[in-house]
C-alpha cells in the first residue's frame, strides 16, 4: 500500500491534484471526451432516437386513427340524431293532423246534435206556446163568463133588481178590452 501512496502523492508530499484539473492529463481527457461524445452521439442517433421516433410516430398514428374513429362516430351520431328529430317532427305533425281531424269531426257531430236538440226544443216551445194560448183563451173565456156573472150579481145587489144580461156582457167586454 505504501507503493500506491507513493505514486498517488504529488512531489513534495502534497495531495494530488483533481484529475480533470491536472494540466498534464488535460489533452488526453479532451480526446477521450470527444471520442466518447462521438460514440454516444452515433449510438443515440442510430439506435435510441429511431426507436423513440418510431414510438412517437406509432402513437401519433394511433391518436390520428382514434380521432378519425371518434369523428366517424360523431358523424354517425349526428346523423342518427337528425333522423330521430325528423321522425319526431313527422310524428308531431301527424299527431296534430289527427287531432285536428278528430276535433273537426267531433265539432261537426256536436253541431249536428245541437241542431237536432234546437229543432226539438223549437217544436216543444211552439207546442207549449200553443198550449199556453189555448189555456189563456179558455181562461179568458171563463174570466169573461165569471166577470159577467159577478158584475150582474153586484149590480143586482146594489140596485135591487136584475140588470139586462146584454148590457152587463157589453160592459164587461168593454172593460176587458180597455
């Protein structure tokens, strides 16, 4: 070990200098650095970088393919949505058409029933008016007869003798008209 120490110590017993800073070995270190750099550069440019480039290209191709698939799926979805919305609009139009036809049909039926009911009510109203007129005529005839009899009796009580029937009838008719 003593031999090693002797070779590693600088002359005069000082510690040896750090090799990269040693001016005696500086030129050989630069040459070896250049050789290592060229070899490392050659290795990287010929082996590692093409592999990384291939991986990047493969990933780019996969991403492009995935984007194309996504765009195709989006286009298919948009087409399906458009077809669905068209069918929905057609169904709404059809439903509105059916509703309008049904409404018109029901309105026509209701109008026909209303006309039939109005006709029946008109006939009943005419019959009722006729009955009322007959009843009124009969009542008026009875009123005339009752009024004539009552007026004759009132006059008889007041004057004490029976009045002339024609005069009483004429007086009652005159009073009923006026």
